[in-house]
C-alpha cells in the first residue's frame, strides 16, 4: 500500500509532496529476497543463535522483525526472541525542556 497525500483527509492543507513523482524502491518480490538474504546473513554470522534477539521499532519495524524471525526459524530451526521498542517522543512534565 502506498501513501497518497492527495487522498489524505487528516489534513486540510495541500502537501508539497503531492506533486512528487512516486518511485518504488522494492516491490514485494524484492522485499522478500532482501529479507531472505538478511536472515541468511544473521544465521551465517551468528553460530550461536541462542544469543540473538530481534528488536523491531514501532511501527513498521515490528512486522519486519516478525518476518525476519520467521525466516530465521524456518532456515535454522531456532526461534529467535523478539521484542518491540517504542521511541515515541512525549512532552516532559512542566512544559518545554522542563525536568
């Protein structure tokens, strides 16, 4: 699914990127091949997969980490622990820069 700023109803203003040319860097097959290669690299470079863990950063990194973990398990027969990290910036109590 591609983001279409022209159809984004969450904003009332016109975006400068609405006139940008869309370019696909990786299609579905390309993404699958890339993830497969990454899984092989993780397996090859880590003989003790029991010491490996995957961490996906919210939001898109979590499904990516799940897919990578599944590929590693399929190829090496080892279930790699998986966690998620949320790096959402939240305002501090007391206003800007306050501690």
